[in-house]
């Protein structure tokens, strides 16, 4: 026969477990999703991507992360999205610094590079210039390219960083070729460098 | 005090189990929840009708990290009652992508893969069958009766914009009754 004290103890324990466990479980979802996603990311220099983006077989935490940070991401076989939040030295990209993105000839059907502000939106500027692509960028004679990220006017390919605080650069590779088609290939592929030139 | 130690231990274990279960359940539900909010609040489009998005500017805040070189057309599909036939003229870099309610990108077709121009795709619910009378359409069974279709047309340069916008307007969607 179970006594009344034991029943009370079990009830109290159950309530504590449900309330405390529920709160902990709920508020740790995003940190766990960030951890799981970053743990499965493929990186190359400042660039990072995840071949599970948009995939029907992705881990639930990766799907949760993508839903919050890049809703309607298509699968990597169609378009590969690489993002950079830091320069080649691992320092966060901030809008009061000037950067140079130096890229080799990228082996893909079409690509573009876009800069976003800390909210994930394109940055307002008088030139209405938010990105460069393989079809509208000025290439160097050897097929490489240089893009300047700066608040102040630069000659050549210039992405104004306007009134942003921190920056996020996206490299989209549409119809990515074999050089980027899987994690091993991507880790060793030549991707653009992001070099800090100085800060204001 | 000693007699409380086992209770504390079991309670902690129960906290951990509940935390793990809640964590997984919430994570699994996030994509569907966000899709639901996007469809019902952010987009708020009528179902099965294309909405032609203007070129991306700094005022574009419907979705994070939109690609400024892409011209988007969006459609909230609902094939619970009837199949949906979509027709679209393609451009050099053109893609139609389909997303289920859990955000899975379950279908893509690019202009290089398309056998016809304009492209015809018929989306049907699970359990439905459909025989395309023209023989030209690709028939796709959707994993969820509701979701989003997105057509992306790459804008190679500003001079191409009028042609791209004209091609965009030729995109149609109709329920097959």
C-alpha cells in the first residue's frame, strides 16, 4: 500500500520535472540547433555551408536552423549557399571596416556574391548595388575578380556597406560543378578570400 | 536528508528526460510553424495564385537573405481538392522549386532540365492519380497538401530586366477540376 506522503513526493517530482524540464527543453532548442548545424557545416576559409540545407533527409535541428535563418533554401545540388561572417583571419565582418573579396574564376554555371546587414537584409545605398554576379562583375585580365566592401566609394566592383553594423557575405553557386559538389571537394576548392584592409 | 537524495536523483533524471523530449518536439515543429506563419501572416496570398515579386531592394523583408539577382514568383499551393497545373516560360537561369509545409525542398526543375518551353508541371496530392492529356506536363506528387512554389529567374544584368519581367508575367496556375 503506497502511503499518501509517497504520492505527494511523486506528484511534486513530476511537476518539477515537467515545468523545469519543459523550460530547459524549450529554451535550449536554438542553442542545440546552432550547435548541431555548425557541427555539420563544411568550411573553407571564412566560408561555411551545409549540404543538408533544403534536404528532405536533413536532421531536425538543421531543418529548424534553416527555417529560422534561410527559409526556402533549395537543395545543394541546385544551388550551394556559402556564408561568411568573418574575414580570413576569423575577425567578424563589421561595416566600419573596409574589406577586399578576392576571388578566382569560379567553376560553376552562375554565381553571385551578396552582402547583408545584421538583420539578413540587403543594405540601403544610393547606388542600389547589393551584389555582384558572374554576368555583371568586372573581371581582372586573368579571370579573377576583386570586390570592395566599404562605406566609402571605391573604383571598380564596390558593395556599399551603408549604415549596417555587422556584415554577412553570401556566395551563391548555381548549378555547382564537381569542384563544389560534396564536402571533400568543397574543403579544398579555391574560394574567394575576404581580407580586411583597415577600419575607420 | 539522506532519504531525499534518491528523490532528488530521480527528479533530476525526469527533468532531463522531459527536457530532451520537449527539445526534440519543439525542434521538429519549428519548420512547420514557421512555414505556417510565413504563409498565413507574412505572405497572406490567396492559394494557388502566383504573386510576382518585384526586384529585390532594401525594402524587401519578406524573407531573410533574398538574392538581389533573382526575380521571384511565389505561390501558396493547396492541392487538397484538385491538382494544380503550373505553366511558366523559362529564361536562361530559371528554376521552379517546391517546398512542403515542413520546409523540405522536395522538387526542383531547372531550365537546363526542362524538356519544353514553356514548362508545364502538375502538382497532385498523395492518393490522387492524374494522367496529363497533353503528355507534356511533369506530374509531381506533393508530400503535404499545402506548401510553397517558388520560381526563380536570374537577372544577369539590369538591361535584361524588362524581358525577365515579361516572361515572369506569363507564368500561370490553374486548378484541374
